C-alpha cells in the first residue's frame, strides 16, 4: 500500500514539471511576438431595445350621445365621417314652443325691470301734476257739494217754515175775516207773530202793532200786501171787515198745515242726504291726498325687494327654458369624428344614443407584451412605435399602464401594456 502511494506521488510530480515547462515555453515564445490592439470611439446616447408585439390602437375618448328627453328631430347637421370641433351642434329636436316660452319669459323680465326702475326713479312730473290736479278737483267738488246741499237744506227749511202760513184769532167769536199771509220766511228763528189792530188815521182807518218774532207798527192795507218786519212775511187785510181792536197770530211754521209733516220729512231728508254727499266728497278728497302722498313718496324698501324678486323669478324662468332648449340640442363634447348616426330629421327619438363621436386626438395603443420582454418596459418610459401601414414613420408615446397579471396564449404568457401616443396613428394594428 505504501509503495502504491509513493509511485503516485512520483508520477504527479513529473507531470507538473512537464506542464510547467510547456507553459514557460509558450509564454516565452509569445513574449517575443508583436501585439495588435483594436481601438474604437465611444459615443454617448440612449440605449434602445426593440420589442416586437401586436396590439390595437383606439381613441382614448369616445361617446355615444343621446337626448335626455323625447322629441322630434328637426335638424341633423353632420354626416358620418365628418370631423367636428368641441361645441359644434350635431343634432337638434323641435323646440318652437320652448322658443315662444323664452320670448314670453324675456317679456316678463323686461316688465319686471321696468317696474323696478320706475320705483327707483320715482313718479314723473306728469304724475305729480296729475295728483295735484286731482286734489284741487276733489276740493272744488267738495266746496260745490257743500254749497249745493246747503241750498237744498235751506230751500227745504224755507218750505217748511213758509208753507200754509195763516193768521188766526184767539177770539172764537171773531167775525172779521182773517188777514191773508204771503211771502217766504227768510229768518232762522221759529216762533209766533202777534198782530194787534187799532183805529188810526191811515187810509184804511186801521193800523197794527207787531210783536213776537219781530216788532213794529204798520198801517193796515186791503189793497196790497204789507211787508212786516225783515223776514219776508206779508199780510193783506180784507176790505169787507172791521179790524178795530182785533188780535191775530201767525205761527212759524204752521204745524196745523196738512203739508207740515211732509215738509218736515223733506227737510230732514235734505239734511241727511247733504251729510252723506258731503261725507263722500270729503272721503274722495282724503283719498286723493293719500294717493298724492303715496305716488310722490320714494319707493319703499319692501316694494323694491318685491320688484327685485320678480326680476329674479323672470331670470330663473329664462334659465329654465334655456336648459330645456339645451336638452333638445346635442353638441360635440370634444373634437372628433362622427362614426355613427342612427336618426334622420322628422323621426321621433327617445333617450337612446343617436350619434357616436370618436375623439380626433389622444389615441392609445393596447399591446400584448410577451413574458420574455416584459422586463424591458417600465411605467413612464418613452416609446417609439412602428405601424405596419407606415413602416417608415415613427410615432412617439409613453407607457401609461402595465398589467401585473399575465394572460397565457398558446403556452406563452403575455402582459397587457397601454401606450399613450403623442400623434395620430396611421393604422389600427401594431406589429
């Protein structure tokens, strides 16, 4: 056993010596030959990696547009394939009734504003003059009514005091004919006249002493009435009677007259009607004065607030009508291309989509990245894409999304990545 080990050690030593000699010879020979060096210039730049994938380009924004209300289409302003700008009117519904409501709402607004402005401006000079004239007219009317009613009352009173005035004797056996009383009693006091006759040197041979309501001495006349006193009463004596030492009385008014009750009622009615007419005229004058104060006074804060509220209400109605009209108009929410139109003028539509709009910008590429290449991508990374339809054109973009979940296709794991494109693409399929 010991011999075997010694034999192996010997042979190993010889082998190492041979290998060392060979290496020495090789190094010595190479050191004597010239060395050729290869040089290159290093340029700085971005490191790019090529990833070949398939995908689909779609617009980031598309919309199926519908009306929020039913109606009849009046105008279709676009055709399929038309490019429109944001805000363009695409389709409208019939809205003539709403347009009429809008005009009426504007009329109400104008009326409310005019009322408010009139309140703030105050009455015009014509209105002030009219109120002054109305007061003057009512005052004149009151004066006229007072005068007229006073005359009516006075006439009724004169009639009461002067109707059927009669001279009567206190002597039941008096044979002389009673004097005839005439005239209109013009004084205010009521009472009795007393006439006492006596023989005198007058043409008739008699005179009389007047006492009572008035006093005085007067000659008896049988030819013409004699005015006694100052109140308008006249007496005429008969030529066929003897009036020596006779006494006659005249009552004012004559309550024994058959017309006394009617005249008294007429006088009372005249006073009542006069009071009523005057009261009404006074009230009319008072109302005219109140109206003048109200008309010429500055606008009250409550009135201005009410006028402003009417304006706000009119504006709200206009806004409501405008909103209803806007609901009957479809406008492009963004710039893009019309891809679908499902209605024509005259058709009745509901709340289902009638037009489809595809955005003209902001396209995105949805690509399937194989598992072997997914490690080369990162969020926010810049991308240059090449389309099959335009192999010589590059479109720039950036990675917006990388799915964390793989999808297996034909035994190969793929990850979905979304690339936002900066320019409009030339095709829909990317290789």
